[in-house]
């Protein structure tokens, strides 16, 4: 992998919240004295009753229990909204950019306060009480943020389901947490196409005991309303007052339930609580993005993913930031959309996913060159390992060589970013998530759970808790213990493989389940994929193992070519030689399949478990495919699979 080092740029260093010296000092304190460190930083949020206890956590598999600030009380919506009204009431809280470039809206903190109070009262009117679960199935419109904060205001637990999910997946997630109320819109709008959200809800709730469906009008499309069950949000909002007192919540009361992306198996219903989550989301948002007052911050994720929860809504709003919310997709009306929006709203901090970067890279530079991008200061990525090739493209063409890239490693389960550079503190290496955030103690272990020292490779675990950690799998604590705490005693197992270099930098190598063993050599998927993506004709690549008589496992590679490239046998040979030269003969692909598209989760991650099944010829049992973005891709891959004989 690339070992070029990019030092902190001088202009960033001059103004940064945290420099390297401060990082080292704060990190040291955070792990040697977590009580003192978090006791102090816990005060960054407003407490109704201040906590006196800081940390009470156990990773003992017989008694896994995680509590932070357990005797404090607070309200998340008061922290994200009310406390900013006096000091920054007229500052934009949310800049909403519609799917259609002609539509946008600015919502100040004062207006946000009004909207959240209204929404909270509508939920009250629908019978929602503290502790009740509410499913939110909305497009990326401001009402998504209003409804989340409204739930938090009255102590209801929200469970957001991404608007791209089918009625079946939605039904599973509604019944999974027993929601009596569902919030949706008539239709969504993405890339110029309408998404039938309300019709999907009608199908999903058919066999369930849902009392109320609250419908936000987005497109005005023709939908059915069921008497007694369905209500229009705008009609209800007219009937209620715009004052709703925030409910006093215990730090450990649930804030939300959210399902993982489903890359490796059946999604897990992750439960996050109130106090620790908010402290961690807001602190990471401020320091990881070096957020300065008044800056325009844009995270392109959907609120249906944890990234949208922590880094569109809760983290930024707790910090009084201006957060941009985008309804559309990166390629509509053209692949220059992201860059146009950066210029239009003078975005300073931009946070996206490798999948978006790779696809925009594949679309060609002409889409970038029209934009000036001169307000950008810090860039970020999350979701998958970023191939150095894509990192360099992002750094050179979007950041114009002057913006640090924070490659943030974390999970739905972790609530916030765990391993990441800090813009003013960390010299960057393309493809590395670099160093742990404050209070985070990563370690690499072998298959037996022995901690490995120094520069090495192994399974990534965390040795101690941090405030944003998930507390349980909703309704299934045993699954929580089994999934994360049973593999290695006394440690949280992330499921990811990782390498640590001589500088103590961490490099995520892919999922542990995806590791390939070729003639006794263990290989992560990221390294081989990065090598392929570095080839000028390759846009994306996914690597899996398949049973091989001689080597144990052979390397099966799926390759998506750049627009306009021809899939030929000569190119296959060229790619084999390329990897052999780059990494070594051991990594040389045995079989290469050209694929117009790769199976991805709806959050854009490559689903290697499905590719592995295809490579093994076991198509009957593809596992849970409900989180697949485009099932047609799989049929094409099966039809064109490579013969092993
Ligand atoms: P499931 O747990 O259901 O299989 P998932 O793991 O994809 O789905 P998420 O919680 O959305 O669900 O994703 C977390 C995972 O994403 C991490 O465990 C890691 O594999 C990957 N990931 C996230 N950020 C990065 C990053 N910066 N570098 C490398 N990998 C990352
Ligand atoms: Mg996961």
C-alpha cells in the first residue's frame, strides 16, 4: 500500500483546535484516567441533573454492561436546539438542498425550535409517550431531523428505516421494535424519480398493529389515506401549539434503535442511549472535522444510516453547527452535483463515502473542473476502506492538495468515530484511518485472542468502553454478548481485520470473514482491491476466495471497468500481471469476472458474502439479501460467472 506521508498543511495547523502535541497529551490522559477525562468532557452537553458517576462498564461475557454518566439527566433535543436559540437563533441550523437543484431551504435555530416543538406535540396527539418506539421512514427532508428531535424531546425511541427499503424490510423493522406509530411521506424524490413511501408503508403495516401513520406531504402525489389510522402531518401541526417542554431523560434511557447495514449477515438492531451517545457524537464531530463556529458542514449520508444520525443531526446540532442535508444522489442531474452544491452553499467541510468517490472518479474529471471548490477546508470519508487511488483522486481534485482527508473508521455499534486522523494533528497516509480518538483503545489480536504488539496484522478489538458505545441489541441482549464479546474474553470484537504499521497507524484490511487464505498466506480483501483500483482502466473491484484444490483458496476477482473500457482477455492478463507486480505472485487473481455492477448494501458497501457464494457456485443460499440495493446485479453476476475447470 502507498506509504506517502502528507504532513498537516500549515494553514490548517495555524487554526486547528487540536495539534499533535495536544492530541498526544489528551489521548494519554483519556486512557490513563478515563474517569477524569470523561468527567470533564461530559460537561460539554447541558445536564438537567449533573452526573456524579462517570463510567461503569464491564466486558465480562457473563455480565456485559455499559453505563456512562448513569445518574445524570438531560434532554437531547434541548441540547441540539433550545440551548442555541438565545445565542444563535438566526444562524442557519439546517441548509436543505432538494433533489431538484432549483429547490433549497434554510432553517435557522429559531425555526428549528418551532418545528421540533410542533412535531413533538403532533406525536403527543398521536398518543406517543416516553419509552414508546416510533418508526421513521422518510426521505431526506428537514422533517426527518424534526421528527428525530421531536422523539428525543418527548422521550420516544426512534427507529429510522432508510427510504430505499422494501415493504418487507420495513415491516420486519417495525415489528422488530414494536412501533405503534410510523412517520412517512407521500412520496420521496431521488434522482428525479419518485419513491412510493406511503404505498410501501401501507403494504408493510398490513399485518401489524400500527395505530397511527403520520404522513408528511412532499410531492403531493396521489396516495390512499386510511380513516382513523393515517393523518397528514400539516393538518395535525395546525391543531397543536408550538410549545412542548423537553422531558427529563436519564443518561441511560434509550435514544434510538438502528439496524446495521447488513453487509455481513442479518442486520442487528443496535440500541443507543442518551447521555454518552450525545457527548461522544458532539465531541467527535467538533474535533474530527475541526469544526469552527459559523462553518458550513456537509455529510452526504442518509439519516437512515448511523452516519446520518451522528454526523448530520445529533453531533452537528449539539455543537450549534450549520449542517447541510441533501435529498438527492451524487449523479443527478449530472455527476457534478456534489461539487455544484459545495460551491452553491459555500461548504467548508465535506464528508462522504468511498463508494461515491469511486463512482465520481469513474465519471471523469470534466465534472469536477467546472466547480471552484475553494471554500472547502476539510474532507472526510467513511463506510469502507478507501483505496489509496481514490484517496489521491479526492485529495488532488476535490481538496486541491490543500484539504486534509479524515478517513474515519467506526460502526453503527460504536455510535461515533473511533479511529481517525485529526486535521490539525495527524500526518496522513492514503488508505490509513491512522490513530485512535480520545478514550479509544484499539488492539490487534490473533485467532486465540493474544494481543499482538508493534507493527503487525490481526483482528481489531477494543479493550475498553467509550461513551458512544451501543448498549445492547434491542430485545436480544444475548445476541449482543455473543456477537461482540464472546470471541475474545474481555474485549469488544469489531469483526474487522487490521494492520498496524511502524508509526502505530491503523489500516483496516476488510472484514475478518472475508480474509482469504491462499497456500497458507492470509490476505485481507482491501489490499488486492486497492491494487486493482489503481489500474487506470478499473473503476471498482471486489475480491473473494473460493475453494481451490491446490491452494486451499483461490482468488476470485470481480472488476468494474471505467466508462468506455472494453472487457477483453488481454485486459484480464494485464490485470493479473499488474497485481503480481504490485503485491506479489501470491496475490495474483485466479479468476477475473468483468461486472457492470457489484452487489452493494443500500448504504453503498460491497457485499462480499454474496460474491463469495457466487464464486463458490452456491447460488441457492445467498443469505439475507434484503439489504441489497439492486438485486438485478446479482442475476447478471450469476449468469456470467467464471468457470473453474
Ligand atoms: P453488518 O454489521 O450488518 O454486516 P456493516 O458492518 O456494513 O453491516 P455498518 O455499521 O454500517 O454496518 O458499517 C461498519 C463497518 O464499515 C465497519 O465494521 C467496517 O468494516 C466498515 N468501515 C466503516 N468505516 C470504515 C473506514 N473508514 N475504513 C474501513 N472500513 C470502514
Ligand atoms: Mg458490522
